[in-house]
C-alpha cells in the first residue's frame, strides 16, 4: 500500500530535515535515531516517525530554532498532526474516517445507541435484585454476551486492519525478538523521557507525573480486563453467577482496576489542562480529552455499580455502565484509542531497524 501524502506532511518533513542537520536532540527518544537512519522522508516514513513520537515535548523546549526563531520549528506539533492524519488515512471501514474529526459527537452517538440497545433488552422494574444472577434479572446473560462480543470483535478487526494498512507502507516481517523489545518499550514508556528520563510535561520542568498517570490508567485497564476474564471463567466453566462476593478475585481485580483507571484518567485530564499549549497541535486535543473522559466514566460507573449493586439503583447503573463500555468498543477503531496499536507497530518497526543497523 502506498501511503498518502497529506496536507500536514510538508511541515513535518521540513522540521525533520532541519533536525537531521542539527542533531542536538539525538539522545532524547527513538524518533531521532530513526530519523538519522534516513535521508528522505516519504509519506510512510513520516507516519512511522509520527507514531514513534510519544509527545514528551522535550525536543521543543531544547530547540534553538523553536519560536520565536524565524524558522518556528515545532516538531512535536508537526508530528502530532501527521500522527492524527496517519490514523485517519488507514481507518477501516473508510466510511468512518470523518468521525475522527468529530470525537465528541461520535462518542456521544455511540454511547447513546448502546444505551438504547441495552434499555431495549432490559426487562423488569428498576428495583433491587440480589443474589447470584441478579444482573441477568435486568439484562439477560445471552444479550450481554452478544452485545459485548459483537462490538469488541468489530473493534479488534477494524483496528487490526488499520494497523496493517499502515504497516504495508513500510514493509518487512518482524521476528519475535522485535515484538518483545517493542513490548518492553511500550510497557516502560521508554520514549517518554525527554532526554533526561523524565517528561517535560505539562510545563518545561522535567516531571514523572505523566508517566505515572499513564501507567495507572493502562494498569487499571488491564486489571479490569483481567477481572472480566476471571469472571468469564467463573460463569461459564465453574458455573458461578455474578455478582460475586466482595473478596472474590473478579471483584478485587475489578475494584483495583477501576480505582487505578479513574486516578490515571483524572491525572491525565488535569495535566492536559495545565499543559503548555505551544508544542501541542490544538486540533488533535479533542480526541485525547474525549477518550480520557470516557475511560473515567467507565471506571466511575463500574465502581458505582459495585457499591450499589444490591440497591434499586443497580438496573440503571448496569445499563449506564454497559452503554459506556460498548461505546468505547464501537469508537476504538476511529478514535484516539488507535494510538495504541499504531504506536506499538512503530515500536516493532523501530526494533527491526535498530537490529538491521547493528548487523
């Protein structure tokens, strides 16, 4: 697949060409060694470098050619715009590409549609339901499985198709060692260092706040996924029906996951509000905010459902939580969540190139 030249690429190409001549920031993150391995920057390579960038903004604060210099070099903002467009160009189905530019409307529409579907499948009155199988007295288990499986399968297939479309522009087949190195770099946020191990975000002073908040959010998300996986085994293998006791493994994992997700999302939202706007691409920020608020709402509604599961509020909270989760699944292939598979693919590609450069 030939990558498409987009309107934002000339500015990013100009910035990278200046950086390639200067090389003052070559130790800041993986973008600069990858840049130095190139003399030209075709569209596919620009997309790769843009997704390899973690937006720490360290290079902007260190740059002698940043505004008010007449060259007005702003590499983080230029790469953020290319990154956003690289997702848009590869979104599958292609008919959904325009939704990336309207994240709030797209997410609100998805959550509303999911909520209506959940309400349509609900039965009984908004009254307290207790004991094993209480949730299924509100929405049948078969319906919960069908809605969750259909939307999650759509999300995974669409995101895989998007990432493969971007990968084909670069070519090559990774080995297992490349995938493992990429997993390490992703898990440790190695490239969120800004040249000194800490990220100059939200301001110019180095700070670990963004890394800690991101780790809390990602860790909470994984714990929530683990809770769902354990609950699935309990339900379908052991025959134990939800809701589960307070000290059961699904509840403990889910509670920890919800608290970490809420803390991480709240931290990132606060940091974005405090962030220096100069190195940011303002037109890309809405997608970030919408995803963070959605994840925070999912965590908060899940914790509320857990706390009030034996009260008359449970049916409404169950429908709300289900609508938010399904809304996340539906919007993952055309929202900010796309950064996860695209950035991981860029880390795999970088591992391949580093391996090749050493041989």
